[in-house]
C-alpha cells in the first residue's frame, strides 16, 4: 500500500445543503449522479448520501436519530495566520456550521479552533507554525525530534 | 478557504495496535507524544486517542460501547490493477482488519472492496480507471460530462 489517501467521502443527509455549505467556504465541486466531487490537492473530497455510503462500506449505520456526537475522525485545514483561523470560523458559522471549539492557543501552543459542517463532520482550523505549508497548500510534516524507533 | 485538507486524524482506542496495523500495510509513521504522524502526499494521516480527539473537537463521543457501525466517513485508496485490490484486502485482513465488502465489480463498473481498520474506520480499495492516478499516486478527477451548473 502506497502511503496516500485517494478520496475522503463525507456522508451527508442533505446533499444540496452540504454542497452549499462547502461552496460558501469557497469550495467548487462537480455534481455527478447525486455525488459531489471536489479536487483537493492530490486527492478528492466527496459528498454522498450517508445511508448509501454506509451500505457501500458494508457497515450498519445505527447512529441514533439526531445524534450529533463524534464520528471518530477529524479533518484539519491549516492556514498561515491566526487571523485566517478567526475568519474561517466566522465564515463557517455564517454558512450554517457550528463552532464546537472557539479559537484559542491550545495546549501544544498553536492557535486553532474547530467547526462542524451541517452533518457534524469536524474540521480543525489551525495556524501551526510547526507544520510547513508549501506555496500550493501542501502540508509537510516536520522532522520531529527523533524518537527511539523512528529516525 | 483553500480547497485542500491538511490532516486527517483517526480516533483510535489502542494506539500501538493501530500503528502496527498501518505498519503492516506498509505505512511508516513517527510517534510524538502518543500521536502517530504519517506523511501522505501533500497531507498527513494521524492516529490519536479517540477520547482525546473527541474532546479536542468539542464533541461528545457517545458511541455505544462496542458499536462497530458506520462513523459517517470513508477513506479510499485507489490502485492501478484489480490484483492490487485483492492483495491489499488480503493484507488488511491478515493484519487484523475486517473485509466488510469483498472485492467485486460495483454498480458503477469498477472493481473495489472495503476493509475496516481495528477501530472500524472504513477504507475502500478501488481500481477505478476513470480516476487518473499520477506517477506519485495523486488522484486527478476526470473532467466529468458537464452537468448544467458546473463546467
């Protein structure tokens, strides 16, 4: 297995609402057969019906009705300034998202906050100077202080 | 918001188990303060304690104990041949994952299957000739037949 992810598909309950939300944040996608595809660097972010996605995964979706809790995964969007963190959280809230952790300097020492999209998928928005953002937005992990088993 | 994802963090209940699973699939990460970071193209895949991740997102993690159902999101790893799909599903099963949808030609017409990692995160493994894989593994979406509102 090569060390890469080709697509991330977010299960959504209202495709038009989800699509509009990401458009309001500045994303531009293409809808094909009730599925919205967004190119995102060397991968794609996809929006698809949650029930169909669960079925396609061969998994039961027994989330309690109305459950707004944590699904087990978080996405992150890193930016270059604290001001961009604030601006994006404001934009997400205005677009129908929910700020679940207001922006602040976290325990690790960088400025970040979290919003959820209309289907509850969490996005951390972070200005972490420890993680390089290339000109094209690619994230490059630092050479961490060498732990015993990884150099 | 630029159209990109910086990190994906998978909530895990046993970091060593999760790390070993991804190592068995061929991933190489670095552990820093009970968090494992993997560079994955222009982004990073991170493994972190599920409870801490939920808390960091400002979300309750009220997943029923032992619930193995769908969390609302799926990752995909696209490969270049049907044989690679079969081989990776076998490898994932041998490493402690669960094949939740055996490989077959799906309704759209390409060959794929799904496994879940030890924490239940689903990965579709697909050979989809409609999606270009660049030499470096980047996925490039096709120019879809133009829908009315996207050209």
